[in-house]
C-alpha cells in the first residue's frame, strides 16, 4: 500500500490551484509554495505570469499544456529525480481538473517521487452549491465531446440519479441545453453559472426549457459551469 502522508517528506511536485477570477482567492500556502519552488509549470505562461507579477513573485516559468505534455513529461521527471522542485499551475482553478496534469502526476508517482496537491479554487464546487440542486451526491462530467460521441455520452446519463456537473463554452451552451432537453426532458431543472467570483458573476436557475428561452434572449459570455438535476 502506498502512503499519501506528506509530512517530513521531500515534495518534488506541487499542484497549486490559482484563482478562477477573483485574485483574492489565492491561498497563503499557495503563495509560499510558488515563492519556494525552482520552476513553475504553467498552462499559459502569460496568464500565470500576470498572477505572479500581481503577487510580486519572481520564479522561472516553463510552458506545460495539453499540446506538449506527452513530449515533456519524461524530461520533467528526470529533472525532478535530480532534485528540482516544481509547481504546476493551470490558467485557473486546480490543475488536472479538465486541464493538463494527470500524466505528469502519474509519471512522478511512478518514479517514486512525492506529489502534493494544495486545496484551493475550482469552479465546479461553488457552481454546485449555488445551484440549489442536491449536492450530497454528484458526478463531475467535465467537457462533453465536441462532435463524435457527444450524443451517445449524453444518452448514457439518462438514468443518472446524481446531480451532474459540466463545463461548457459560451458558443456551445445553447446546443448543449437543447440536447439535454431532448434527452432528459425540458422540465429537468438546471443552473448555468458563469464568471464565478468575478464582478459579473451570474447563476441562472430554471428548467431546461426556461434556460433555453433565457439564453435565446441573453447571449452569454465567459466561463460556464452547467449543473443539471439527476433523474428523480
């Protein structure tokens, strides 16, 4: 059995959640870690660079994103094995939650090195709680497939009794709401949360039919979390 106790152990890789909007949501511990590591791996060095500038932190930045992670994992593990300590940040929220990170975490653990994920910001938790839908049991579905397998994936959720959480882009929201209405029924309750923690945060609750009508009249922008009631 592999222990996850991290006290008194040398941590090679930290996963550091970053604010999803409001910069005040960075934790004190996250700041301490970002100041102490040798290298910060960033999904977008420009985005993380702005955060580091705001926090007055100067550490080397290296790009680590979905398009290069397969190629860079092995080299990063080799550097960690030689004693470097790194922090992984996504553009917003907790790394590896619908963002790059899983492959690196697995490789680092397989190499016998220690990984530590800090608690912190992630979009789906406040969206779930804000929705007013049952949150004692839920399933996080992340992004639906854009094309192939999309309809099949939705249909497989028809019998899901737990509250379902999805990430979606503004230009695909209407398509998703319509597809959900066709499969789950237009009276199924849901909530669309956008721009969480930001000035224009909005949580719109209603049936799928009501949400479709609302967003036909109110084009949407910003990051979106869609929470849907499970089968009653």
